[in-house]
């Protein structure tokens, strides 16, 4: 398994991961709670960015929302509905939540 190194901020919280040892980093296991929590947070941010990219492509007419598989449509609509009711997932790119579909 590849080595992974945690980079911490001034508060001691994980602020980054690296495949290489850098000054101030510490070796960690990929299965550690801190690494998994950090990766989950990155995944949440990436999902939101992908949702915004899909919204943008639909708005520009690159493809229609209905061109997506029905399972993808269902998941996107479910998340968009949740976000409209409760804004728990912060907007990482600063785009408001006006729906496109």
C-alpha cells in the first residue's frame, strides 16, 4: 500500500494529504479515521462541483437533463431537493442554488 502523509493546519486539523513526505507532515494509514474523514469531505465537495458542472452544461444546451440515465436523474433531483430544503452542503464554487431542471 502506498504511503500517505497528513498535513495539518495551525489548529492541528488535517488540511491536506500527500503521497510524499513534506516538511511538517506525518505518516498515516489510509484507513485512519482522520484520513477517511478528510477524504469524505473532499468527496462531498467534488459531488457538489459535479452537480454544478451538470447544471451549467444543461443550461448551455450541451445536453439535456433527460439525456442522463434515470438513476442519475433521480439522484441529482433528490440531492437538489435536499439542498433546497436544507443547505447543509456548502457551495464550494459560490454559485447559488437556483434550479435548472
